[in-house]
C-alpha cells in the first residue's frame, strides 16, 4: 500500500495525484460528449440554414407564391428540429412483467410486448446467471408474451427477470424524419428561388408528407439492418481474470458470423464455463 495514502473519509487516493486532475478529465469528457451530440443532431443547424435561405428568397423575389413556399419550408424544418430535440436520446422505460430467454426467443409473464416494444428497440436487463448488464436487439414482436431478439444473450436463463426497454426505434425514426424534413426544406427553398415563375403552382420535390414518411421508414429499416449486421460480427467470450473472477471480452470479426462459428470461437476459450 505504499502507492496509496488515506484521505478524509477513509477513501484511498494515488500519491502525487492532484485533486484538480479528475475535474479536468471530467470537463474534457463533458466537452467531448457535447461535440458528439452536436455532430449527431445537425437538425437545428439545418433549420437555421433553411430559415435564412427562405428569408433571402422571400426578400429577393416579389412573387407571393415563392415567398409562401419558402416560409412553409422554413417552418417545416424548424418544427422537425424542435420535435427531434426531445427524442435525441432514446428513452428507457420499465418493462411490464418478467421474462425468460432461450436462444433468440424471449418469453414473458404478464408482459405487454405489443404495447411497449417494437422492432428496433433494445432489451436491457441484469443477467441472473452472469450478473452483468446485457442488452439485445429486438427483431420481431410476435405476441404480448413472445418476441425474437438478435444473437441472444450470453446464456439462457429460466428464472424470471425484470427488464427495461430502450426506445431506439422511435429515436431513429425521429432522427430520420428530421433529416428528411431538412432535405425537403432545402429542395423547396432551391426550387422556389430558381423556378418561382414557372413552378409557382407545383409542389416542390420532396415536400409531400407521405414521401417524407416513407423516407423516414426506409431510413429506420436500414438502421435496423445495419445494427443486425454489426451485431452478427461480434461475439462475447469469457476469459479468466485474476484468481476467481471472469471478464467478458468482445471479439469483432470482419465478416458476419453464424451461430456455429460463434460457438467455435467460444469453445476455443478454455475458461468459458457457459459454453457447451
């Protein structure tokens, strides 16, 4: 214990470490999270750009139809930005009832899967066997008591367990709708500024709400497919850590792995006692 010394309250701290170092590290982490947040959600910047372009188009053109189209495009982009800001982070809700899992099938007891879970959401739970926080991607909801997940948990469990639902599907749809609205606003602004005299009575391309909804649904489906493909390239194995402990290690592959290939990788780990 030469490298440590006791401080007030009985806690241990490394010698030579100043109290301000930890604060600086936390500040850097907060700044990094803010930068990532701004990069992941460019809807506000898109809305501001669309509003500025709409104002310029309305000021430069005397045609009332062009000004109205530009104002409508700016309003749609601003509304999309305001709606997506509340769903920027995926909400986590408490699941009703308890569940058990066998392979890629999850069975529920007094659950309401069709009301609380949808394709693309993520199940979160504390695994009763490994005592680790695990998650699984939902690929299909059959009934209120049955759903299918992708790649399954590290081990099947038959003891009923509480769970949480991360609403990633709704967050992805909101983000895709914001991006589609921003694109439609830019297209409407460009069409109104260039072809105001010839297309004053036509609907700008991308301005149809049905096409925007279809684009958002397609983007959400593509995001779900991308997540499933990414999860298929990752396998979790248990390795010996210290004298009594185990640690879970994520092995990533360049190609998508089948269940048999994942089992072969786990069998090569002599300390993976949950592999048989």
